[in-house]
C-alpha cells in the first residue's frame, strides 16, 4: 500500500448533473479520475442491502482497542491515554469490549504487537498533528480477491489520514470468500457509513504491478477539512473509478475544536495490514 501527500486546493467538479466546488486538500495529480460524481444514494442503497454483521463490529472494536493497548509507545501512561481516546470514539459498546479484553488478559492476544499489525507504518506524534486546516491521504490498496494464503478469519487493509475525527475506509476480508469495502466514520454517532461487497465495485478496481506481478487494487482518497471557525467538513473516502472518482461519503458538516481534531490515538495509523491470526503464509502480495 502506498500513500501520497496532498495540498489544499479547489476545483470544479460534477455532482449529479451540476457543477459544484470541490474544496481541498485535493488528490495528487495523475490519479485515475477525470471528474467527480455524487453517488451517495447508490452506495447507501447497496449498503442497505447488507445484513448487519454484529460479529464483524465486535471484532473491529476489540481490534482497535488492542491496537492502542499494545502499541510500543513511550510509556504505559501514553498507552492508557490512547485506549481512552479510542474507547471514547468507538461508542457505547467499547467499554464492555475493553473489559472483556482485560478479563481474557493481554497474553490471550496471539497477533503481532502492536495489536495485530502485520505490516505498515504509523505517524509519529509531530507529524500526526502537523497540519493546519486540512489533511488528506491518497493511497492504493492492493487487495487480491480472494486473499489467498491461509486467511481464515478477519483481515483489514486500512489507513487513516491523521485526523482524530476522520474516516477510515478499508478492505475487510473474512476468510477467502467474504471481501467488503467498508467505511467507519470516527466523527459520527452513526459510524458505519458504507458496507459493500467488493464484487459490486469492479468498476472502481484497477490492476497494479509490483515486482513483475499484476494485482487488483483500489485507489482511494481520505480527506478532512476544517475551516477557521473549527467547523469540520468530512469529504472522503473516495474510491477512484477508471473514468471518474466517486464519493460514497461526501461532505458533511460537524463541529469540533482544533484539539479534538488533532489529539488522541485515532488517526495514528497510516496504511497497515490489521491482522487477526497468529500466523499467515503466502499473503505477501498485500504488503506490496
């Protein structure tokens, strides 16, 4: 998975059949899109067809808490603050999930440290907060389908854009035959915004070449913009299709202070492979 920096800018784009102003940060030049189309209704309809997977939601919450709880930060106090910030943003089910995790004991976690990250990078504290009124992440998710190897439960290909109140768009595997594109919004109370089987997004997948081998990929953009009044405008993520870039979760205005948007553990992970098994074999293409 690769990430690219972007800068704040603006340009005219298409929303349905009318032109609208797209406010930056904008994706880097050379991305595979020519225009922006508002397809929120289509993505909402596709997501509504998916049954609620409570097992998946529970696994997501526990994994995020474990990620913060086991990350090798400077000291134990910093990890405790990280756990509290994650629990506060995860919602009402998080305290119970944390209690269950503590009851089982950290020794029960058999994934790599930190908390089940098999590959990837994290933002250091200075870089995580080193942005002004906007931050964005443009990255290509190499997502072979099926994942291959010995994947027999959950596995995420995910990233955040440094904002503590941003969105997290990711590829979610469950074994070999259940792959979804999902969106979790860390700023909202109705956090689960998008859930679409990857088979329904063929027009938004590309072919990427790494070390002489072709792999399917999903180009994505996660953007976060705050103006001088501390209004937060979520604009992302956007999967990029071959003829156009679309936004399943386009601008929504919320209110947050600068500190709320930049502090806390949420938003600390750049592209990572989030794992749920103690051992993986023949899955190296995901880290291309």
